[in-house]
């Protein structure tokens, strides 16, 4: 059944959208411009790094193949990201939760379909972040840095996650994450006719955010608040302040691992990878903080963090997914939900802004109070002898078979 739903979601776009999606077509046109000897940055809507131009060349050369491959690839990548998020939490991929969770994203979360329809390259980040965090939880920071670096080389959406490497003081992995996109961009820029246009045209466009067409879809408070009469300067300050609060909350979450969300529970005990809750929630807070201040910021950006948060719904003890306001934030994104007065296209961004701001607020609050939940579920433990090489002690008694507690990372 799951395969039928996923296949239908992809084939529907194959027949409705001839060029693989509006956003994907922008990147493909940039590749076509390069093949014709023109600058890909002549189109101000092309907001990607030079590496994306070369990555889109196969689509420019074989457009008929891209019509089928892009929707199918986007659906497959989003499904793969969900399964990686489940592995972080130690959830079986064939469990009911895995199947129903993915069905819920496909059928109950409108941005999923939006992303497939647009063919937006945000999908690279939606897959790369769960893969990278899975590597982090397994102690493979260098591999995680390489994964993040490859995603940034295509689209710099995951740049905020680099702060996670700073928090953990993994400087070598951070260097890998930075070096990969730099090398790819430099090498790609060498074959572009006007690589400097990225700095003279694209960056100013991103900083100003003055495009009327893009503004219809922007969910950032900096873009939405001026539409209800708030001065642009005040809106920017509020958005920036919210982003700073989010980074601070992410730092608080990183400093308070605690045993409640799988921070010290091994995969064999059913709690997922070591440090799962700590890593996922810190990364989610960093990304949501960036989305608050990013220009532009779209509804489908939420697919970068939402699967990671939903996958923790089965964890023992407290869970962010069980907070009622988490679900309140998602209500406007349910297909068929009618919000009177904001359904028309010019007002669509208000629904997306509501979801973004409420979800960010819930995640920030959860991260900020993480330390207060420490020990709320599991009793405090003290060092003690292990049993058979693996063990822990609670109340002075060894628990056979329990994973040995160790600091993380």
C-alpha cells in the first residue's frame, strides 16, 4: 500500500508537470544557459551555488528523462530521509509507525506535495540532514561533515547545522563540511562565464528579498509582518531576535543531554542511537532559527526537520511530539484545511508563517527546558561494575544487559 501511495504521488506530478517542477526548471535553465555560453546567474531566481549548475547538466541534456526521474527521485529521497530518521531513533523500518508516519507525511502534510510539484532542490537537504545526524549519533563526525558539505555545495540550506560541529568542538569534521562546498564551488566557478554574478546579483537579491513573486510564498516573519503593517525594520529585528533565541536554545539543549530522550540509551535497548534526542533537537532548533530569519523561507523547508522530530514519537519518556502545540502548529498544513481569509494566494504565506513560528516556538521551549527534565523518567545512576563487559548501576545494583553509560559525544 505504501508503495502505491508513493508511486501515485510521483506519477501524478509526472503527468501534470512537464519539466520536473517549476523550481527544478530554474536550475535546469541555468545549466542550459551555461551550455550555451551564457551566465546562469542572469536569472535572478537562480539562487544556488555554482556546483548546482553542473549537477543539473544531465537534466538539460536529457529533458524527457528528467520529467520522470525528478518527481520519482524527490519522493524517493523524502522517503529515504524518513527511514534514516527512524534509524536514528531505533525504530524498525517495517513497523506500523514507519509506514503510517510516511503515509501521514504524504497525505496529511501539504508541503510534501508542494515540494514534489516544484521539484525544489531542498530535497537534497531533507535527505542529507537525517543521514548526517545518523552518522553523528554513531560517532562518524567526519562522514557527517562530508554529507553536509555535499548538500551545501548544491544548496546552502544546511549551513546553520555547522554550528552543531562548533558546539561539539569537532573542528576536523567542521573543516570537511566547509571545505567540500568551497572546493566544489571554486572548481565549478572556473568553468562558468561569469561566476562573480553570484556575489553581485544573487546575494543582493537574497538580502533584499524585494521580489514580488517570491514574497507571495515567503513564510519568514521578516517578510510576513510588513504585510500587516509592521515596519520592515522592526520585522527584521523581531525575526533576528527569534533566530538568536533559537540558537541559544539549541546550545542549551546540547549542554543538557540527559537520559530521557535516548541520550544514553543504546540501539539494542530500543531507544535508538546514543544521543539521538540531543542531536536531533539541537539540529532542529538551529534550522528553525535560520528559517525565521531566512529570505526567502518556504513551507517545504519544514520537511528538513519535521520527519526528524516525528520519528521520536515512540521514544520512552518525554517526547516533543507529545506536546499539544506541536500538532496545533501543523494544522494549517493539512490538505483541505480552510483558514477563512487567508486561503487566496496572496495570503497563503500567513498560514505557513503561523506553522513556522509556532513550531519554532515549541522546539525552542523544549530545548530551553531540557535540563529541568533530567532524571524525570529514569532514576539517577552511579558508576559501578559492568556485567559481561556491558552494564550500568541504578541504586547500587548492576543491571545486566544494559548499555554502559558513557559521555557523549
